[in-house]
C-alpha cells in the first residue's frame, strides 16, 4: 500500500567530502554522524563501518552525488540484506548539523523508552520520517508539525505498549495542520482517543494527503459528514479496529480517488446498502466513478446485515469496475449470492466467510478468470457445488467449509484449477449423515499440487483416495470422518511428505502405521478412532523421539499393542498433547525429558509398575494427567504435587495403594483464576456420575478422580484449598477418618463422590453451602449423625446418596434422629390453621407471580428476537451449535458402546 514517493535527488555512493571548497562543511557532517553514533548502543555492531574519512561509504548513509552532502540515513533494524540488529540509546542533537538531510528512518529499533526528540521538528528539509516500532515513549512532540516539506510520516506503534501502556494516551492531532506537503500518514496503534471528536477535521486540512492509516487508534467516532472537500486526493484509507459504533457514512464512498478502504474490526452496523443511502444513490456514485475506482473494500468483523445483491448489481454495471479484493467476512449478511457477482471480472479475492448467506454458489462464478481466493466458509449455503468452479484456472485457495452442501463433487469441479494450493470443504461436526460425496475417478490425475487439503466429514471412502497419489507437496492432510474403510496404500508413504498436520481420525482404517512419516516443526498427528494395530510406529530414523517438532500426537481408540518406545527423549518441544488412550499398550513408561508437555492421556491401556515420579519433575507445564484404567500400582508419587498448572488429575481404576499425599493442596491451578491462554482439546471426563466429552470448554474443567483404587488413610484437608475444584471422586477405596470439616470451602464443587470407603463421623454442616453441587454420593461408609439440611442439600433428596450408613438419620432417609416427632420428621412446629391460611395466600401470590413472570419472560426473550434481527441470528446460531454438540456426544457414546460390545464379543470368542 506504500505510495512509493520518489525524491528526485542524485545519490552519491562515493565520497562524503566531495569538492574541496565544500570540505569544511561536509567534515562537519562526518563529525555529526560520529557524535550520533557515540550516543547509540549497537550490540550487533551494525555501525562498525562508520570509520575513516569517507562517510558516504558508511552503512545506512547516502550522499548527494553533486554536493556530497548527507541526505539520507536509513538505519531501519531490518535492512534489505536481512541483518537483524536493533540500535538503542540516545539520539544526539548533532543530527541538526546534517543541514541537507531529507530522509530519516530509525524504525524497528529499540530506544527503550527514550522520548522522540523535539529537535526533529527543526530538520526542516525532511521529506521522509519513519520512527515506527522503535520503542520510544511519551506523546508525539508537536514540533513535528513544523516539517512543512514532509511528504512521508510513519509513526506506527512508535512506542512499546507493554512497557509504556498509558503514555501515548496524551496524543492529539492539533500539530498535523502544519504538514502541508504530507501525502502519507501512518499512525497505526497510536492512542488518539483525545482526538476522537475532531480527527477527520484535522486530517482534512492536508490537501495532498493520499494515504492515511489510522487503525487501532481508539478514535470511536466516525463522523456522519465530511467537513470539507480537501481529501480529494485520498486513495488509501485504513480505519480498522477503532470501535466505531455507527452505520457507514455516505461520504466514504464519495471520495472519487479512493482505491483502498479498510473499516474492518469495528462495531459498524446496519445494512451495507444504507451506506450508499439507496439504490438511486448507488447509481449516481457509479456514474461519478466513485465506486468503480475502488480496488479493495474490507468491511469484515462488523455487525453489518442485509443483502449485498443491489451493491453487487450496481458495481457490475460499471463500464470498468476496478474491484479486486472484497472482504465482508464475519458479519451478519444474508440472502443469496447474486449472479451478477460473475460480472466483476477483476476480482482476485472474495472473502464472505462467517455470515448467513444461503443458496448455492452462482454458476457465474466461473467467469471470474482472475480469482485467486474464494472463502465462503461458515455460512448457511446449501445445494450442489457448481461445476463452473473448475474454470477458475488462477484459483489458489478455495474454502467452502461449514456449509450443508449436498450432492456429488467430481473431477469436473477441479479440472482446470491448475494453481490450486488450498482446498477445504470440511464440516466440524461428526454427524453420521454425510451429505456431500467426493466421487473422483481413481484414474484421474489432478493438474494441481495441493499443500492443504481438508475434507473432514465428507464421504471420501470407502477406498483411500487414489487421486492423491501425485500430491507430493502436501503439508496438511485432513480426512477425518470420511468413511474410509481401507488400509493406507504403500504409494502414499512413498510420497515422502513433510507434514505439519495429519488427521485421519474417525475412519475405519486398518493395518499397521508405517515408520516412514516426516513432520515439520509444530506438527500434529491424529489417527484416533480407527483399527490400526501392531506396535507404536517408530517414525523417523530411530523413534518417535526424533520428531523434535511434534506438538500433538493422538492415536487413541485403536488396537495398538506392545510397549511405548523411547517416546519422550529428544522431544523437548512436544508441547501440546499426547493421547494414546484406549489401546492395548503395556509395560512401564519410559523416562522422559519433555518439559513442555501440556496433556498426557494414557488411560484405558495395560501399563503397569509405579506411576513415574519424573512426571512431576520434568513436566512442570502439565495441564491434564489421565492414567485411569491401567494396572499401575504402588503409591501416588509426592512429585505430582509440584504440578502447579494441573487442572485435571485422573488416576482412577488402577491398583494404587497408600495414602493420598497431603501436599495435594499445592495443585494451585485448581485454586486460581483462569489463565488468559485457553487451551482446547477433546477429553472424556467422569463427572456428575457419567462420562462427558469436553472440547471447547475443557479449560474450565477442574477435576480430581482417584476412584476405584486401594488408597487408605484420611481424606487430606489440603483438598479443601483447591477452591476452583469442580469434581472430586475418591470412591471405591479404603479411606478412613472424617470428611474434612471445611469441605464447604469448595464453593465451585459440582460433583462429590466419597462412596464405598470407610469414612466415619458426621457429615460436615458446611456441605449445605455447596450451592453448585448437583451430584453427591456418600453411600457405603460409616457416617453417623443427622444429615445436614438447607440450601443445595434440599434438592439432593435421593435416599441412595446415603445408603448403607447405618448410623445416619434424618431426611431424606427413613431413619429418624433422636428427638424427632413420631409424625413427619425435621419439620418445624406451628399452628396448623395459621399454616393453612399462609399456604393459601402464598399460593395466590405464587400464581400471580407465575403469570406475570411468564408474560415478562416470554415477551422479553421472544419479543426481542422478533424485533432485533442480529440477536435472532445469534440465538439460532447458538441453538445450532448446541444441537451439533449434542449429536457429537451421542455419536461418541454410541461409538464407545459399539467398541465395548465388539471387545466383549472378541473376549467371548477367545
């Protein structure tokens, strides 16, 4: 977007001292440069060439060829040769001796909070000044307004916001009125909230301005009208991320020379058509050429609604529509995509993702011969995909994911896409009904070389897609839930791919996984819910341990056997997730040196031996540790108490013995506020008496499950320090002693299961204060005394909660406590007649309140949805997401049941 201003100077790469009669003057400039260097810090020695008499040969110094005077200092930290070295320190006043300096670039350095020198305003010949991202501090000095010759000014993020977050808030724009020659102004990221009311009036005083960047400036006010017509030269206008809470003003589309407009990431609302007043106004703007000159229009991430048909119709009527890039993503736009879209022949990029468009892609899409990017994901488009897509021979990226497409996609849809690199037709849900079938002939050889392919939840199978056999440039391959019932063919492994993501989960792939895979840095592998057998693959030359860039390894719910090889050693960057659960792996866990792992799930296998103490020593960042349903024995290692980031600890269904470590209260992540980093993964957690699958909200789950072991001793009091604990399951052990008196401190506890132990003593009264608890089981213990009442315990009235505690009494069980009346126990006494009168009055008030509440609640919700279209769309999107989540849970449970039945049948036959 740079204006590319050229300063017509004759540049001299040679001598600084030029003609002899100017020697004294130019020697002053050399001395000035040396003083300037002396005040700087230069840790990478970028200015090491600043020695000798010929300063024009010094790095970053440019001289005029005729006069020999220094006219340019280019000390940007990232030079054209790629060298990275940040300058810092103090900027010397000696720069004022460079009387002919017209170009100064100190961008991308680190001046560590030094103020922008006021004397820069005295460099009167400056035509180019760039101080962007240089870690200055304080407000912009108003003296810069004295630079009347300045053509280019870039102060983008001139300060270090992390170190000096508030100092830039003192900025205003009063000073720019003196920059009468300015053409390019970039103040991106500079806090201009003080100028919100007058910013447009200030910049309109710059008659030559052609490029204006004011994104992320906190302006908040987008004026309804233009104060003057001085902005006739403006060609590039960037106002993104300012929090404008208004409709789009008409004047923006009346700037006849405007070719680039970015209003993204604001709170703009209303119909796009309203921005042009009406169709008549649209027609007049077209005749004026205002719209026809526009090359880039970015209105993404706003609250715009309505249809785009009329706008596209009018644009397509231009004698020569210049529009090349159209980005309307992440709004609330709807309706059909008009057939006239195909008339915008210069379009190179169309981004309409995350809206509510319906219908199919218009057949005219094939006319967009210059189109390189088409993003229509996350809409409500349906029907069949037109074959005219196959005519877009310049198309590089096609993403039409998360739409309910139907029908069959064949090679005809892809036949001429010779430049295609990215193809995504995915759906996130794992619904069993796959409505889009990928039916491509096994004889067809694609004319393209894909790098990214995502066909999640499309029917690709039953055979592994043979048309991939020449796709040797793939780095991402996602064929999850594609109904492939096959082995992975040998030719696929011979493609010698270097993958950053491989996802073949939720298919019926069988056979052994090969050893020939290669992965790039930050790569992930997902082969879950298949029928792979044999031992874990020894990827790379020796072992998985050679994969130093592997981030995620998921191979759960297969039929893998044998021991884990030296999985961890040499993989220090394995940072996200290891999930090998629900296989038939056995043996002891090998030692690890992986310090950054976050999730370790080895549940549902046959691992044995002690739980390794090194887990607590070498994995300090662990969030999730799930070792349930194995054969581990021995005690729980004390080192696990050092896992201060742990949110989920699941050691259930093993053969553990000994006591629960008293230091368990040191698991501080279960007692602290949620971190700003919110991790996502898919995990099944036993909570509320059932298995629930979590994904998007897994970071909210705090759970400890040590059930079904042989643990003994007391329930440690430190557990009650874990104030954000949601699930505590210690059932089916041999625990003794009392329930901790301060159990009521666990105010977020939803599930508490202490059943089938040998606990004794009374139930602490504080348990009644656990207002979020909805699952409680204290059965089969030796508890005694009256069952506490009140608050949440009033709703937990199932007697089975307290079964087989012979010394317990009171509601909801039938055993009465000493002193209870022979009639109904635990009821307060009082006058029966008064009670009946009070009850009758309460019932009247109850029915009146219920009627009023129904009216207010019904119309408060439904009425709002009827009146406000944006809320209505948001509500039904939420309902749709909940529906898909419920279907996913049902499918996972059905698959789990089928697996158990299959396992049972196989054991029966053996």
